[in-house]
């Protein structure tokens, strides 16, 4: 680090600023996760950006370990791994069962399976500068995916016209972090750090613009509409053994004893018949 500060003072300065600002970026979702903890519910938001961010931080640590004088990358990405992992744990505790399963599968696939595969292939199939170059382009690809991951949030904001799940602080510090790390990559002549932060700057600007557009928008809660039939007529369902409001239909019978038995039947089934008194017929 001393060598970096002496040979590249501007790179060292932007590296320190990058560490501070990136730390703020990692902490910016805290209000959202505090609300998740308070309400004991994830309220429908996705954990994909945090899983992808964890994977990207793991890759950058591996890259920094291979490249000399990259201590500033190691420090901030180690902190990032710890914070992102904590977010994912909170999400897994309060997410619905199906989301827990999806998140666990994504963690195993991406952060265990794919990272292990990259680690194994780069160690076995390359060495020296070639290994750094190959891993650098891999880091560029997944850093871009970190910046693209919030697209799901952007789509949600446009659809609901609400910025509830896209805090302005996150968008602001994401944009500022992209500018600082681009400058760091520029002064250290590391294109693998500079390139993805150009895209990060663009997506950060888009998110801030959307926040300004929709921050005062109040989208009413959707109202369930019940469509009734066009023509409904209510009629009384009357039968020889039914009574309506205590009035019995009178029918003639050939045998008076049968009438007496029928009246007894009326009294016995009074409650059951009243429940079926009305029906609706669509015409």
C-alpha cells in the first residue's frame, strides 16, 4: 500500500475514497432491511441483487490477491462480503418458503458452484499474466451484472409508480462510487476496474432520475372488482313442503291423513328449508 501511495498518489487517494463510498453503498439498504425485520416480512422484494453483489465481491478479492498492490480492493470487498452475507441471512429468515428455496438454490449455484469452477479453471488452465487477464474479464462481466441487477427494481418502480424499494441514498452512492472507482482504474491503468464503472455510472443516473420522477407519486391500492351478472332476478323457491316466513302453501290431497303427516314434516324441517328459501337465476 505504501508503494501504491508513493508511485500513484492520485490512485491511492481515489482508492481510499472508493473504500469509504463503497462502504456507504453497502450500508444504504439498511433502512429496507430494518423494515423487513420490524414487519417480519420481505414484502415481495427480491434478493437477487445482494446474491450477485456477494459473488462479485468474492471475485474481486480473488483478482486482488493475484495482482500486486491491490490492497484497497481486498479491504472493501472483504467488508462487502460480510455485509451482503448478513443481508442475505436476514432475507432468508423472513422470506416466504418458496423465496427461501430460490435464494438458497441461487447461492449454491452462483456463490459455491460457479465461483468454485472459476477458481479451479483459472488455477489449472492459466498462470501468471494470463490468469490475471482472464480473471479480469470475468470480473468485468459480473461487475456489469451487479449494475444490471437493479433493473428488476427499476421495472417495479415504473410499474407501481412507487420508489418504496429504491432508496435514493443507494442510487446516489452507487453513482458516486462508480465515478471514484473509474478514476482509480484510470490512474492505475487497470481497465478491468475502469470499464464496468462506466455502466455503473449510467445505471446510477437512471435510478436517480426515476426517483425524482416518482417520489411524489401516490399510487392507490388496487381495488378488487366483483362483476355481477347482467340480469339477475331473485325469486322464491317454493315447493309442496316449503314454507316462507311462516306461510305454508296449501295443496289438496286425496287423503287427509297424508296432510297431517306433511304438516309435521314442515315443522321438523323448518330450519333446513329456510336456508334454501331464495335462489338466483340468470336470464
